[in-house]
C-alpha cells in the first residue's frame, strides 16, 4: 500500500512538472534557469530516491537509479544541467519526456 502511494506521488510530481513545461514553457524557463532552483529540484529528487532503498525488485532499483543520477546531476552541476537542457531541445520537449516518465512510473509499478 505504501509503495503504491509512493509510486503515485512520484508519477504525479513528474506529470505536473511535465505539464508546466508544456503549458507554460516561458515561465518554466524563467523559474528553472537559476542554479538555486535547479539545485533545489535536485535535492527533491535525491530525497524521493531514498524510499526506493526500502523495497526490493527491479522497479524500485531502476527508479532509485534514475532519481539518484538526475538528482546528483542537478545538485552538483546545476549550470551544466541548465546548459544541456537549453541547448538540446525546447522546454515543451522536456515536458513530454517528463509526462512519458510519469506514464512509465505509473504503468510499470508492481
């Protein structure tokens, strides 16, 4: 039961974040173009990764790895994270990736 609530929470966070990137890309760009905001989001991802260590199985280990790597990248290299995202694709594409990630977290949950 707790695992399901956790999975829904992670999927919900990814989905809402993705929608913000799609619906309001200029606003999201303004919010997420500062190193402090990117570090804060990285810290949130690192905290979200911790519960995965309590549960077994490929699903939680994969989710842990994704959240951990993404969080570390944002916390320790925020400028690199910002530059990579800005040069690679527009915000709405990042939003589509986040919504896709939310769908996978929801669909693959044990």
